[in-house]
C-alpha cells in the first residue's frame, strides 16, 4: 500500500490514500486539465487538492453519486476532457489477477444527472468503459463484445456480436494479459467516429482444466485457454469499427496471425492512422507499422532485432502497455531500445529515422514524462548503484549529460508521477530503513512547501540498521548485489544459520534498496530476534540496470545460469564470513523463486540443506508460451534447454529437507507442476513434505485463515529443519 507522509500541508493526501491504494495496474494519478490540482476519491466523493498550497475543495460531493439509498463507492474514475462529465467505476470483480470488471456510472456535472451505463446488462459485467474524446458517448466491453452508448439518448449499440469465451473482442486472453500487461483492448479515434480494437481468437487454443473440488458436492472443471510452451498462441488481429455502421475494417498486417503478437496499438494524433508493434513468435524481432484506418493498409517503417528477446513497454513502465510517447503532433515519437547494449531512449520519425537521446553506459529504468515544451524527458536511472533509483532530466536533442533531480540527501528508491505541465510531481520514496512516503514536490526545485521534508524525516527517524548492502564476486567473475540482515546482538565469533530469499528470473529483482529489504513477510515472528542471517542476491538475468549483457545472459539458460550464480555467490559468502553456519543453510522463494529453490536444492544439495518452494514451475514445458519462449526460445528448436533448466530433471538429487507448497486452483503456475514433481520425487524414494491449498490461486490468499496457516507452516518448518540461534 502506498502511503503519504503525515504533514500539516498535505494531511488531506494522507487521509485520502486508503481509497486509492486499490488502483488497478496502469492507473495513474488524476491531474486537473491545467495540472494545478490532483483529484482524489474519498470513499464516495472526489476532492481537489491544490498543488501549490495543499488546500482542498470538494470537486464532486458524495450526494451527487447516490441513486436512491445506494451510495456509489468509487473504485476508479475519469473526467471527460472538459471536466464536465465524470465516469465512475464501482463494484469491481476479479478477472484473472486484476479487478477489471464492474459497474460504471456517468455524472453530468452540468445538470447533476447520474445514470448507470449498460443498466440492463448483468451487474458488474462491464470492462474498460471510457468516454469518447468529445464526451458524447461511452464505449465498453461486456461478454467479450464491444458496445457504445450514446449519453444523450441512452441508446446502446453493439459494435461486435461474435464474441465468445474463445473469440475475444476489446480485451485479451490469459497469456496476453499476464505476460504483456494487455487488458484494455480498444482505443477511441481522435474524432470520436470509430474505435480500433483487438480481437483475440483462442478457438484453436487448448483449455487447461483446473478442478474445483470444494465449492459443490460434485466437482467441476474450470477451463482456461492457456497456450503452453511450444504451443501456438492465440491468433490476433486489429480492426477499426465505424460507430455509425458497426462495420469493421481489419488492418492488413502481414504475417501469420497465430505466429505473431501485437502487444501495442494506438491512434496517431490528429490523423486517421494507427501505429502498432508486431513481435514474432520468438519475440526477438519487432516491427512497427503505420496503418490507414479507412483502408486497413499497413506499412512497416521501423524494425529491430535481438539475439535474445525484445522487451515491450509494460516491462519498463509499471506493467502499463498503453500509450505512445509522440512528439511534434505525431510526426515522431520517443522509443526505448537496448540495441547499443544499454536501455536507451531514441527519437524515431514516421520514416524510421532515429536519433539517440541518452548516450552513455547506463540504463534508462523508466521513461516517466516527455516535456516537449521544454525539450526534455524525465527518466528513472541509477548509473552508479543498481539497487537504487533516481529521477534524471535529459535533453531531447541528445546533447549534454543527464541532470539528477532526486536529492543527493535521499539515497534509495524514488518514484514519480509528473503533472501534465511538468511543474509538479507526486514523489514516492523509501529505502531499506525508511518507510515508503509520498509528497508533492515542485519539480524544478524538488521541494515541498516545507522544504526537504523527507530528508528531515530521514535524519530524525534514522536508527541502527539490521540490513546491509554488499557486492560479492563469484569464482566465475560475476559480481552480484545483495543485502544481508544480521541477527540482533550479532557476535562475529559465533555461527548463525543462513536463510536465502531467491527469485532469479527476468521478471523481478530482489535486492532493491527499498523498505522491506531484509524483511520476510512469511516468517511468523522476528528472524533477527530469533538468530537468523537473512540474505538475498540478484544473479545475471534479473532486470537490474546493469546493461543488456547482464539481463540477457540468461537467454536459453533459465534454471542453469541463474542457479549457478546463486550457488557460487553463497559459496563466496561462506568463504568471506566465518560466522555463517554452512550446516544450517536454507533457501526459499515463490513462483520463479520457488523454481529457483527447487533447482538449488536439487543441483547444489551440498550447499542448501533446507528448502521451502511455493507455487513453483517444476517443468518449464508446463508454463505459458509468451513468457517461457521469450527467455528460452521455441521447444521445437531447443527443447533440451527447457528440460535442462527444469527442476524436475534433477529431483533425484534431493538430499536435504524440502517443503513444497502449491494451490490447486492456480491458473498461473498450474497444480500439475506439483503433481509431476511429486511423482518424480516418489519415483526416487525421496522423503519431503507437501502442502496443497485447495482451490487457492497463485497468491495462496483466498479463504479464511489461509495466510496465517501458510505463515505458521513456513515458520515451523524452517525452525524445525534449520534451527535458529547462534552456536
């Protein structure tokens, strides 16, 4: 949960945070048209906070968001461009991982008229409703079809009618959502006369059948259209539907629709053209197309290849795939690429001519804002410390050096949401000893109305740190970042048990200098008080800002290279620190970290004596094709790499203590992983402990008492098999 700091000036922001913490991925701060206010929901009303002094006014009173005795509880909202209409999202329900289905209401602020959109459709069945640019209509998805509703007449029109569970209009299948961050699958044209939308054809995708044994006396299956590694993905195409006629013109993008992906698509400003990105099946070739909305003709103008894979926008923009960073009213745009060995920004025009904006041996972590008026871009980067993150300003002409905006007095991890005019920013900061806090800052000076308040708070709240950050270089010459949390009353002449927390795959890093580093959320108690050394390392292949070679060294080596880096890092730590008890070494992780735990227990049993693996991929061939093929290639070409990197291949080597945990309703890493691995362990007469959580998903959080039970199970097993305390 994101928290604002409590100060007099911005107390209002602190009070309002609780209602915004449930924002969907990709949801941004609601800025006023002029960039001078932030709009925040407060249970049922909307408050405007003035950025210059923190004063507040009620933008939309709660009484206007009431129908009869029913008070709408705001989950999300958007104003029309002229701020004369308000679209409110409520009664959200979960679709796979995210709460993307619910009810929508429109409030006309000119007459205070409130109406429910799609009122005669089933409750909580609408997805991604949004105003047309002229605010006369609202479009949305319901039942895999796209609809538009005229706000003046209330008349609804179906723009597609062929939608089914397997033919998906205006949104996406499981794999697109999970691995590309694609959820909202349609875009209004600038003139409000048509809509461009994705159609996903999953009719040739086999269902994976999960079994629900707990919600009725007779079990039933829960089908998920889920393309496994080696299986062709859903076919994808983009169409433009005319609002007046409901006729769709399909874009003529070359290539087999089932052997390519289209993860990005947007309208070019002020034109009847669309720009889209196409990836090949292996995701190592990206082509940009311009397509005419009227004719559907598509022309390629920019191509990029990589010997490993090419990341899409959601990989470096908080899982948000939407949007395009246009310049000069659509004549060019800012593009992100690793083609020169670092993640850099380029300007690209509509003929494919490019210019490097951010030269130098450093990575752009994220592009936050293009301020074309001042010819600069704001980026997140950390050239000197891969565990941290700071705001920099760079010139759009590629000249000059990056200018650091984040204060030198605040070492750690900074995040920003920048106002439309780039005058203000919502600044988010934490480090390993300072809790996450937020404040409004003037971007030019990075000061609040109270000066450098976070810096003052850091100084006043600083305490003895249990965590320390370090680098360790392995026998292979690989230097990894890490953190270590030592026990209370640490005595270097004694020996302590060591617990490693691992992930190790391209989807995430663990050694970030942010609050929570060194804290085990599953341990029921205080690890430091109980006498454990808690450690985490980031191996090659994790998404740290260390250059393309670091991140892509793992290509076709998931389960091998990352496991070796972790094991060799552990051995070097043992060599350097005699207080680490090598007879008491545990490792644990979740999802990809669970897979890493299994690989370390099976491939390096002489190092790791106890392992706790949760929701692990035991066999890489069971996971979805978009993720697994991106980092491993195609099984038809190099199946041996998938086998070699899978924990199940090495299960026969188990020597230590293993606790394996999985939810039977996991739609992400299927429960079949557990059963396949169990069979292999049984085959070789390996004794282990297994816990299945009935009908729980990947997060194992559903059901009364679940997290408490899992924490107790984890803690008791660790204490029993990797005893705490100094010796």
